[in-house]
């Protein structure tokens, strides 16, 4: 409500405290919407969204260590380990101790895990259609978000 007083420098700064001006909320609420959209797409594959992310990483490079997967997804082992155990119980991955370093556990896709990739091929296109964005817009947005994540990680000292 405008009281008729001239705005002060504090007024313009205070506007940045509005929820719709917060980048963090735009990213958070977009992430929630994206995850909600993925749920019915991943149900036929028997995957949750975090499991899908692990499978994406392994479809790119099979045989990675738990640490490498965690680093790629920015997940700690406490979060990742139960998720990987469920994928193993589903018969999609196999966990093996590395022969050269028994402290390292490697993840290998099973034939079922490799076969699931074919079933997932339509998912990116369905997401692109749902976004109502052109392909070049999505590529640009994705690249910009990667750059933003790197800058934020750098600023946080990670």
C-alpha cells in the first residue's frame, strides 16, 4: 500500500524480498514441477527421479565408483547408498568391490539396467514438449543453469 511518501533506497532493496523476485524460489519451484512431471513418465520404468539420475550417469559411463556417481550428482554417500541398494534389489545394477582397491565400490549395469535405457529414450522429448520451449531455448537454459551452479559452488567455497 502506497502511503504517498517518496520511496527511499531501502524501499527498492526491500522489493527484492518478495517471493516472486527470488531466484532460489524460481529454481526450487521449477524443480518441484519438473520432478512431478517425471513421476508418471518414470513409473513404467519402476524408477524414482533420483534413481533415474543414477541410471543416466551409468548409461553414459558404466562401471563408475560410488564416489564418482556421488560427485557427478552432488550427492553424499549417505544419500546415495540406500538408493543404489534399491537399484541393486531391482536387478538394474550390481555393486562390486574394486579389485585394485577394496575400499572402492563400483556400479555395473546389469542386462536389465542396460535394457531400461531403450525404454527411457522418449522421456527427454516428452519433457521438452511439456516445457513448451524450442530445443535451442532448452539447450541455452540448461547451459546457463550449469554455469550458475558452477558460480554458486565457487562462491560457497565447494
